[in-house]
C-alpha cells in the first residue's frame, strides 16, 4: 500500500496518481486561493482555503478599520492597496485607485515620490512630520511614514498618512496659553510701575491747565499782578500759542496710556464683576449696534456699510458670563475685522458672518465671527494673540485688543478662543464658552 506523499505546499495529496491536468488545476487552486473542483476530491484543501480566506478577510478588515490612510505601492509606484480611510479622504474607490500611478490618485504626495522610491530600494523607513497641505479654506497638516516591504519576493512600500491638523492646533493653543501666562506677571508688574507716575502726570497737567486758564481764581489774578501782567494777557498768549490744545493732547495721550495700563492689568487679575446669565444672541446684537457707531472720516471708514449675516441656532441656553467683558471681546474682533476689510485691496463687499450654536456633548456654546477680508499669513495667525503684536502702523494700534480678549475668554470665563485664516479668503474667530451643568 502506497503511503501518502506530502505536497510541496504542505497540503496532503490524497490522489497521488492524478493526471497532469488535475495536478495543474491543484497548483492553480493553491496559487490563487480559489476552489472550483468538486468537494469530494479535496476536502483538506477546501479547509485550508477557507482558513486562508478567513485570514485574508480578517487582515483586510484590520487594514480598513485603521484611522490612518494606508496605501500600498509596487516598485513602479503603482497603487496595489487602498484602504477605506484612503477612499474617504480622497473620494476615490479602491477599484479605481488600484493599478493607477500614485501621483495621479494622490497628487499631494508628488513631492515625496523620490523618497518613496529610495525607501523601496534601500529598505529604510522614512518619515515626514507635519507636512503642510492646503485645502479649500484651511491649512491641513499630515504625518507621513513610508514602510518598505522587507520580506518576500514582492517589492514595494506601504504609505501611512495621519491627519494631525487638530493636534497641531491644540499644540499652538497650549503654547499660546503658556506664553500668555508667562507674560501676565510681567505685564502686571509693568502696569503697576507705570500707573503711579502716569497718575501724577495727568493730575499735574490738569492743575497746570487750571492755573494758566482760570482767570476767575483769586490766586491766579494775584500771581499775574505780581508778575506785572494780567490773566487776560496770559490767556491771549496761550490762545495764540495753542497752549490749551497742547493740554488737551497731553490729557488724551495720558488717558490712552491709562487704558493700555488697564488692559495690561487684565492679564494678571480676574474681574470682580458679577457673573449673571445672559441671552447671547441679544448680547451679540447689542454689541453690533455699538460697533455700528464706529466711523472714521479720514479713512472713509463706516461700520454701517458692512453686511451682517446672522446664523443663530434656535432656543440657545442662557450663558453665565460678564456681559461687559464679552462685549469687549466681540467689539475687538469686529473692529479689527472691519479695519482689515476696509484696508483690503480687493473690491469685495465687506461682510461679517456671525454664528451661534450649542455643543451639548461638550456643554459649550460656540460663537464664530467670520469676515471676508484679506486674511492672515500663518506667521501672523500664530502671533495674533501675543501682547503688543500688531500689523498696524505705529500709533494706530497697541497690539493689546486681541490679547486682552484672549485672557477674558480663557482666564475669566474658562473658555477657549482660536483663529482660522486663509490669505485672500478671510478670517474666522472661534470662541467656546462653558454652559452651566
């Protein structure tokens, strides 16, 4: 009796005396993972194939369940695998992508074609972190890793792409918070040091204006007579030399400095104002009315010429906040956006889009203020909340408006504030404020 011989691929050949056609069919079945012969011939082979198919399905499910984009390519950089995340990210199905050139179905990887080829030939893993990719409205960031196939006869690579945009934004916010907190103590110390001499300057300027311009004061009359003149003569001299206007300029400049000092102090202290519940749509509408009074004849700027689009969610819950502080934040954003749109070289009709919505899963109220102005470059966007940073000309802006706004939202109200901007498209400020439990 003949013993059973082991098949070269490890499956027992129960019918050793098969014809050449049958043997060829057997090898074809093993190579392709398919089974078309009658079940009575190859029961062990059937079992092995089912196990292979189950393992293959399991592996495909794992790959398709990955949150990363996974793309397989051969040595010619033609797509061999395209997982479900890649389909969702590109809108291209796996059937349409496979056998296509990688650069055709994923143009964003065009600059990395040389890196992929080098990785395949050298066998080295290559990574690119925080690759910037522009979309329709925002900049996206991706981590890209290239893994060459190191085993087996098949040459190629697997490319993994992870969207890290949200991670980058969170890092920027954390850095911004740390930077602002470190500046807070310095700003408060500077403010206290400035406050005392400033108060003395303003008080002295006020007294000086009273003594030189107060003709009816007996002490003034007596001092003038002793000096051999009259208050009327002194008044005429002052008017001729525009001294009163100089006093007004000193007082105005002093008040401006006082406001800056007050803003600086906002970095390090929380307001003692009473927090109460407010209807945010109503508060926002009142702030818009307040902003509409902003007018500059010299710059031919008028807030009333800006179109206001309101997108408020219905039945929003009341928000516990300091109304005056929140209005200050909104005014700062509206005025900055209005000035930017007014100075934009584009001839677009200026527009603000104001959105209010609740995020119940986070217990947050979301407010968006979006304009269609010139937008900001990434270098400006990253610094927009820094104290004293401004893109305006000297004497026009102090660079404290948005810094104070950030602190009001972050420190005084426990919310968060960030900005999204695309040059030539516009800028959007996004504010989250906590709702009561």
